[in-house]
C-alpha cells in the first residue's frame, strides 16, 4: 500500500501552485530559518550583491518575500526592491509579508528562465537557493545577467546536495538515503556547477565562497521524511530499516550528538561593460523569447 506523502519537501518547489498543500511548502521555508549558519550565508549573499550602492535590485525566485525586507534595509533611501516568482501562491504570501514596505517593493509572477523585465533594469540581481529547482539553470543565469546593468552585481546562493553529510550508526542506509535524495532533486549538484555557469553567462570577476551549513534533527525529518517514505514504497528500504534509521537519529538528537549538513556555495560576479545584449542574443540562439513587455504574465507590485 502506497502511503500518503506530506509533499512539503524541496522536490515540490518546482510546482508550488499545483501542490496538494502549498501552505506546507511555505511552512518548510519558514522552518529552514532554524538551520544553523543559513542566516549568515544569506547575509553574505546580500553583502556580495553590493546593495548599499544599488538603487534597484531583484530577488529571483523570491518565494514568500522573506529576503526583500532585508534587501531594502541595506539599500539607499528611495531605492526599489523587486521580487519575482513563478508561483502565484508565493507572490500572494510575499504581498502579505511585505505590505508594510509599501511602494518600495514591487512583486511579479514570472518565470526565472524568461524574466519579465527589460535589459539593464537592475543594479543587483540575486537568487537564493533557486537554481536547484529549475530545469535550465544556465538560462536563468543568462536572464539574470541580461536584466543587470553593466557594472552591476549578480549573485547566487546554492546548496550542493552531493556534499551532504550525516553522522549515523547505520552508514549503509544513510548513504542510500543521501545519494537517492541527491539524484531525485532537479539539480542536486548545482552548487559546484554555478561558478562555471556564471562564466558561461559572460560574467566577470567570479568569486566562490563555500560554507558548511549544519542542520538540526527536527528540520532533517521535515527535509527527508517524504523521501524515506518513497524509498519504502519503492522497495529500496524495508519499513523496519526506515523505522530503525529514524529511531537511531532520534537517539543522537536526544543525546545532543546530531551532526548533519551540507556545503552551500555563494557565487558572485560583475556584469561586464558592453555585454548588455549578449544574453538576449543567447536567448534567441536557443529559441527562447527575449523580454517582451507586452507579453508578461505579471502580478504587478504596489
């Protein structure tokens, strides 16, 4: 018998609006705030985006809008921060959470592979753990470069699930769970690939900063519960193996000995002067439409 899954894991973020429980995905994003070191990594992402000199900035895949207020606080008075997300559910939540910022924030529904903005529209463009969920991360970075002005900053923060580690007494079962989780992700090893993709997008002065992010037992269960259930349904793990694996993990947590996490990569670069049309040209060569202001499916900001 196939169990009913919670559908709140990262695999669901590619289709939030068609998920059986979008609110669970919003809860997942909120729960991620408890992960040790992730807040610091996000802070470095904002630093590398040079928001202090930015009059306009874009958060690609803004989700619930949680980072928009932090971006706005770093920007000069009168600056405009924009957020775009493919999910109408997420943009509605972002509207609710950023209502106190008024006209300083503009939100749109749109695809990261075809951003609904003209060339050179932003001083800074960033993406926070977004590329792992898209089929064509190279195109997303081409679009991010396109909408950034020459001399502006482009930055991305991405986990590499292939670096995930966990101290657990059952190393064999643990390795099966971690490897299959990485393989099931849309872009499970994107963290190590982003610097190369930045260079392919013709971005200059590419910097890479890796950091180990430590999870906690409660978030680990949220992250892996559905996946472990699927492995049981697929016959990869028995119910006893899965139950024992979780029990051993709980023992570690109760003893204060839980240790698990993954490496996150912060990649940042500058858009070259004179490269304003190169990204749009790449879109055309691949048969993708460049920005068309009359054809955007947008939920315009306030």
